[in-house]
C-alpha cells in the first residue's frame, strides 16, 4: 500500500477513506452483534419466565387460604431466571476458540477415520461436533482415566451412527491415541460402526434408533432416587430418530418423574438418510412438542459454543423438570460444497476429503496441545454398591399339593430378594396387580418404578438402571407385550445388560382374555437373544428359586410365569440349578419320556398317570430352564426308555421348548420326538377347554405317547 501511495499520491486520500469506512463498518457490526446478544438474553429471560408460569412445578401455597394455591408471580420467575444465570461465567475468548478448534478436530478425525474404513457417517458427525466439544471439554464432569466411574457424568449417543465423532472426543480427551481412530470398523478393533460396551467408555450399545433416551432416563432415575448423587446424564438424539414413539414415551417418563438431572440434546440437522426429515429445521415445532410433554426446552444454534455452554448451564440450574436443548445444526457443517446438502448420509467424503480437511485445518487457531481439559467430578458422592450373592431372605414356605399361581410366587420372591439387597428394584407397565410386582411396591414403594403402558420405555429404562451395576432390575408385564420391545431387548444383549424380564399370562391357559393377551411367542423371542437364560418354573417353589438365580445371573434373563394356580410339587428345600432338568417321575419300566414346563408339566404328570393305567410307563421331565437346556439329562432318559419322547408346551410350535428339545436330539440315533403345541391363533374360552381344544391337555399327551410308541 505504501508503494502505491508514493507512486500514485492521488490514491492516498481514497485509500485512507476506504480504510476508515471499513473500520467503522466493523465497529458497527460488533455493536449490532452485542445488541443482538442483549436481545437474546432478554428473550431468554422472558421465555424462562413464561415457562415457569406455565410449568407444573410445585405451586406456592396461598397464605390466606390453606386450601388454595397460586401460580408463580412474574417477579418470582424473573428472580428464578436471575438466580439461574447469577453463577454463570461467560466463556473467555480463548476458551471459545479452543472449543471451536476441538470441534473442527473432531470433524477431521471423523473424516480420516471413515476414509480409512471406507464407510461411515462423517456428515452426521459434523453436525454434533460443537455439542461434543462443549460437553466433553466444558460442561461434563468425568474421569478420563476411569470412564465408567460411578460418580462421573454419563453420556449416551442415541444417534449411534455418529460414533466416529464420539470416539474422536474421547481421543482428544486423552483416553487413547488419536491414531487408533484409523482402526474404525476393522475386525480387530472395538471402535465399531456403532458404539458397544466392548469399549470401556461406552455404557450401552446404540444405533438402533430411538432407544438411547429411555436408557438415559433409567440412569437419571437411579442417580436422582437411589444414588442421590451429583452426576448428570446427557443424551444426544438425532432429529430423524425423534419420529420414533419410544422417544416420546421416554420424554413422558423423564417429565413425569421430574428428572432434572437429565439433559437431552436434539440434533436438528434437517437431513435424514434419504430425504429431509418430517419437520426439517422447524425448531419451534420441536420446542412446542417437547414442552407439551413437560420438558424445559431451549432452542440454540448448535454450532455456537457460547450458546451451548449457556444452555447447558441453564439446564443444570433448572429444577423440577428435565431439559431438552433443541440445537439447530447443519449436516456436514464446515464441509465446503457438502454442508446442508442432501444425499451425503452414510458416505465417506472420498475425493472431497483432502480439500475439506485443509479447509477445517485453516479454521483451527491452536495447532498445538489442548489448552483446556475435561473436568473431574466435584466429589465422589456415589455410595458403594454390592449386588453379588443376592439370596432369598427366607426359603419358600409352601405345602406340597397346595395350589399357587407362579405369578404370586414371583411377587413373594421379589420381596424376599429385595429384603436381602437394597438395590433390587421392580419395573412394570401398569400390570403390577396382575404380575404381582405390586408386592414389592407395598414392601418398599421407592424401589418400584411404574413405567405405565409404554413397553419400549419400560425395557430401556431397566437397561439404563442396570448400567454400571447400580441396580438389579426386574421388569414384568404380560409375556406377549415384550414382543413390542423386542428390539430394545435385542440391543440390551448387545449392551451386555443384566436386566431380568418376567412374563406372566402365558399361552392359551390364561383363558377368556383371548389371543391378544396370550404369550405364545415369548420363548422364541428370548431364545434368540445371545447369552440369555430362560427360566420356566413348574411350581411356586421353583419360581422363587428361579428369581433368586436370575438376580445373580449375567446377561438377559426371562422367567415365564403362569396366571392360573398349579399344585406345588417340589419340597421347599429342593436345590435348583441353571441348566439342570428334574426327573419328576420315573420307573424302570418306562417306555416314553414326557417333557413339559409350567402349566404343561402338570398336564404331563396327569398324562403319565393315565398312561400308567393303560400299562404304559411314562417318565416326566421338568427342564426348569429352557435355555440352557439340560441336553445330557434329556438324551440320557430318552435313550433309557427306548428313544421315544413327547414334548408339550403352551406356546406356538415355532421357537419354543419343543424345538429346543428337537435341536439337542437331532443327531441322536433311533430317537423319535413328537411335539405338541398351539398350532393356530386361539380363541377366548375357559382355560381347561382351551387347552383341550388346542391339543395340549393331558388326553392329547396320552394320545401322542400312544402314537409315538408305534414307530
């Protein structure tokens, strides 16, 4: 410029004026920005005031009338807002820049790792980069050296396909070398395409969308009501998955129980997998819906680290309700020619990657080591918990021959194990007076969680409650209703959960309620769950012992219990074992083995008596657990009687006890097994009549035994 001015003096005045005008323009823009921020602060205060006025938080008693209450006054609301912001410290400029830099480093890692894997979701990672940066390096308190420390804040990435961004955040925090990120999706790496607890910083598997919030709700419930600790729970939900009903079940749960230690972040990046989401960038619509469900909602620019930091602070200061941060974001943020462009979901950047990375690097001011670091928990305030060696507080106390429904025995057992360990809890879906989980509520109401008729939330909440070994949850409802939450149960197994499920009202034997209430697919459902254990107790004694065993069994457990009373056949001191069948009746002259469980075990015992009258000895086996099945006892006894067996079950033919027996006998020579089960959609009617009509009563077992002896 000096050269030009000396060469062409006539230009000097023009250039000077241009520079002065430019400086004045920049100064004006800065003032406009400050004025806009001031307006935003005022708007937030007014909005906070209106939310408190309309909230369902505890009302103020009217001093002049004890029977009357009044709402919050505007003065009270303003004071609450001022209190919430009084201890907020505006981020220093260097911290703001550092958080921006970390966000762009997360973007770079997401690109390079998905490029190396030749698959993944870098654009979905990009939209949440600032959220992760602010959470992991400003807001959350956790121990990097012990990611599952019980006193640390929890984070659930419900939109699990953005896993590379989460992995990058932990790498930047120092948990492992950033170079490991290049192993993404490799067969020898636990940095999988979607998060799983194979990684020590992941609590639950996500990626099957719509499930993370229920799990976070379970964690928050435990933190607030059982641990009574300071840790907070954060859950990041994608806008696409917010179409799932399970998300709104979970919002209702969190709101109902006033889980103010829970903060949900909705990533509103507008674009789904194949097109724009239903609401696009209509963040006001999201806000209204969320608030209608009882949450405190804050709308922010999801790429503005200062707005995010302030929103997280307000969330932490908001009492009596959970907070949802509705973050308006752009998919592929800071990716030139890709940002906010459709048809980039689930695709590495390919030939665009180098150019995008160079652009991102140009945005990073601090190329050296991080100047800010994760904060540790304020204090280790979580109580020590021991959930090992849980036992019944007293042994079963039934009389032989006494008629007791196994669902009643379940309620008895639940109370007994709760008496021996204060971390045993029960969850139900408004079926507690049918499943008898209400017995625990009557014993200790604090350890019963009513999840209402929302089975997906019910299951997810239990999985969250079980995380970090904080509780031993027992989840009960009608067995057939677990089919509605099959995906949650399936993902629970991937999450290595230790949740226990108890299904009542199984099969046609429930009677007049009809097929919509009859559990006829439940064994098949749980048999497919990896590592699951399936208990099918034959009487009240066996049920109490099954629940006792389930409480200390790793992995998913399912206990199938019956509606109607059945006779007690075991002594109160009988020792039951997982994977160990019981031979209930036998003689040296037996010609056929009858295998039944639950209600059909008693039909098999009756049938054995009838066959005896016909001169046919019948051996009766109770498997106790359908999975693992005691193949040794079954095969040994079938061979001893000459290779003939009948399996009877109150379940559809497909996937139940019968097919389990068939699978273990398939390679046995000279063994013939006949299966009788429910073959079609049943009808309403009296229990005994239905069992007869659908071919699983004692007389049909007798006929099947006679037929099989002809082979």
